[in-house]
C-alpha cells in the first residue's frame, strides 16, 4: 500500500517562521498542537487566525475551521500561511513577565543597607504600577483633581507689576509702554535682580505652555508637561516579544543628557516654630547619635517668588529607627497610615523629611564640624537616592501633564554644621531626572558622597540583567575655556546635576497651630523618654488643672498621635479633638468636655495616670535642707534589706 503523500506548509508569524509536514486529508484544527509548540507559551490559543496574505482581511479563526480539511481549502505543497494571534491578558494589565525573572538577583534599594544580595536569594520584583508614566490620560484637565493651592495659582496671571520709569516713560499716568508694562513671572531680568536661582513650578508652567499652546492659532490643546521616562516601554506596537527577549528603537529609552533643572516644585520651607528644630537637636545632644523625622504641615503660597509655593512645617514625627553616630537605619513604620490620618484631621499632610548630620568639634563651646560646603558636597549620593525614592512615593497630581502627575512637592532638609561652626538648616529636592533614574535603576550611590555611579547592565554574578536597561548617559559642563561641553557620565558624574536647592526660614511672628510641645516624643526609649499614661495625665493636668486648661494642653501633635493609638475616642470625638487642638475654639473645647469618650479617657488617667505626691514625713518639717527626709528613706531601705537577708538565712 502506497503511503499518503505529505504536503509541506510554511507558516509565518510575528515571532518567526517554521514549516510543518501534513497530510492533505488532515483537518486544519489538527494543526493547533504543532503550532502551539512553535510559538511563545504566552499566546492565547483561541485567538490564532490563518490567512493567505499578511494582515489579510480574510483571516479565519483556527478554532472555527472544525471539520475543514487541508485539501478542501486548496492548500498546495510549499504554500505560505500567515498566523496572527494575541497574548494572554495578564491580571495586572501589563505584558507577561517570564517566570525566570523572579529568580534573578535584583539590585534594588536593598543595596543601600550595606548588605550584599545572595545570588541564590529569590527577590520579588514589583512591576510598574497601573498608572505607568507611559499611560497617557485623555483630557487630564477634566479628570485630574489638583490641590486647592494649585487651582488657586492657576487662576492668577502671575504678572509682575512695575512703576512708571521717570526717565524712559513719555506717556501720561494712565498710559503704559515697554518700560513699565508688567513682566512675565519667568522674566530672567527680574529673577536675576531678586537673586532667585530657580523658577517656581507655576512660572515654569506658564513659560512652556506659552511655547506649546498658542491660542491665536486655534489649534488643539496639548498638555505642556511630560515626565521623563528612562525605562523600556511595554506593549511596543512593533509586535516583537517583550523586553528582554526583544527591543527596538520605539520602545528603548533615548540617551540621557543631564542638565541643571531650571525650576523647583517648592520654593521655600518654613518652620512654624524654632522648638521643632530644638526638639530634634535635643536627641543628638543627649545621645550623640543622628536622628531622622518626617515633616508634617501644609503647602501655601509664597509671595517672595512669582507664583511660588512654600511648605509650612507644623510638626516633626520621628519613626522607629536605629541611630548611630554616622547615620540612621529606618525600621518598619507600622502606624504610618494612622499618623497620616491624624495629620489629615489636623489639616496637614506629609511634606518632607529632615535628618541630622552633626559632629561635635570638641571645643566645648557647642560648635560642630562643617562637613558640607562648596568644596565637598551639599547632599550625598546616598541621600539623593533616599530623597528620590520618597519623592517617587509622593507624586504631585496636575492637570497640565499628559500622565496626570509631574514631579513631587516632597522636600528634604538637613541639619549640619556651617562654616562658622554653628548648626544650619539646608533644604533640597531631587530633580525629576534623578527620581526617574533611581526608579529605572540606572544609577546607584557611591562611596564618594560627591559623585553618583552609573550602573552596568550586568548583575553581581556577571550575568546579563533581565530587569533593567541602561541607556547612554551624558552631562554638560563648562570647561576651563568657558565652553559648554558634553561628557560621558560613565562610570560616575557629580551629584549637583540631580538636586535643586530651596530656601528656608522661620516666620517673623509665630503662627504655629500647636501651642505646646511638652509631651514626650515617640520612639525615644533609648534615651529614657517614653510615652505613658503618666505623661498623658501630666500633660492634661488630671486632678490639677481645670478641665478647660486640660483641653488647651491637648494642642500637641505627639499627644494626638498617642491618643489615637489608644482607640478610646470615637472617630467623631477624635476629629473634634484635632479641631480643638489646631483652632483653639472654646466652643468646640466645651463640646469635647461633654463627650463620653473624653470622660472615659479622664477616668482611665485618674486610675492609671500620674499619682499625687506622698505626704511628707513629720521629721522633714523641721529640716531645712531635706537631709532628715533622706536619712529616713535611707533607713527604710536598709531595714528592708536586713529583713530580706534574715528571711534568706532562715
């Protein structure tokens, strides 16, 4: 018997070409199994279509050709069939990731703790969030909710008024010319005159918006802002496999040229009271170790800069941490969301972070060593990476960006020594390029604090990285001849390209919303300070002060956080307490006194809070220096010791 003649069919898809030997009497659906063996495993078998032309309109689903033979459709020996299919939809909305990625050693932020990652250790790699910077939003000005401050600044024209020039103006008092007309908020002459180093965010927005959108042309509106994106784009329209299996010019990031950022998201940091800084310095004075705290406050308009924004700090919360003489190690902050909720009830939010970097000069006059200056560094590479991660966690929503967000208002403050040996505050922000380079894992801190390292594409074991793509990185500088030249950033480049400086200060008149800071600060047990019921009773004056004075003494952010942790007050009573603590309204204070939760709190404090002092001994009435009372207490201790010793001998 003559065996049936075999037919050779050629198949072409976006992942390559292959051939199959089939029998003319075979059904087309029988080709599903050999086809699946030759295409990626992530393909959805129900989406496979066949066509005799590339991207043909006559494509038919393979699953719909049940009972149709190869001979019936007229396929001859050597003919080419074009395949089309789709990948299986992932659960998180992104392209599928090979399972081998989970077992690759990943150089993430864990490298900053000084511990090397074991090559055999499984590290979970978190994918990009659903709101990826590559995902643009249609008409963001309709769906993005900005802060009330941004909405208020958007309505201002920002023009800088000028008086009539007596020498150049030739018009009357109601006229206007080029010499007296208002300036734009981004005017270089005005910024140079006022010695303003960076544009405010809204001034920069007006500048680029005037160049991007011209109403006189009556063209369609385009969001002027776009965040930098230095990672490989997912779901490339070219149709090749996902990176690292495939990459093209459409999805790979372009070369990066670093320049000084001309604007800053926040222009000024204002501490509402010097007591905030002194309380942080007290820890260093008592322990000799550094300390870190998160800044809570609000953002408001800063009139010293055109369309400026300032962060007003009202409280500093110190999270769990292990402090050393040369740094700080943060622990898990379990109640971060609870502290944020208390701050929200007080009309505040997390606006930044502050840490100390102090070293006593040894002169016994309170002076400290100046480590940060123009010849060394102002913010180290490790601190810039830390600030960039915090800014990435706190993005700024704006309707002027095609992704609905741009930069961050999160600030970083440092307490360190100045050139005169005193303690000074410095305020910074990481640039938007720095935040994206840290997010894309392109750079890493160096042992030299003044430079940042550009990472390689290899892992620690020498294998190619499957988690990051390193584009070319350049930076521009002024050479010895005064010309602007471009330099290759590998292997390292100065950190000045990754930060912007802010101004700082204190108000001329104290405007702090919290009028007391006597309650012990959290997480300071290592220096003998702890938050207890006794501290709460002393603060509220249980048994001593009048109830009205006790309510006024509750105006302390650390006390409010401690009372929230006790869960004695209801949500409505806690909101009322926070309103009383910030507004100092007597009517709300009397309303709080009559709530059942406040009565329960006072009852608990009376039972377990601060106890009244013991009645003095009659022998101490005649003593002038307290020596008789001390002798009596000493005799009691010796008497107790002798009784215990006699009991043991028995």
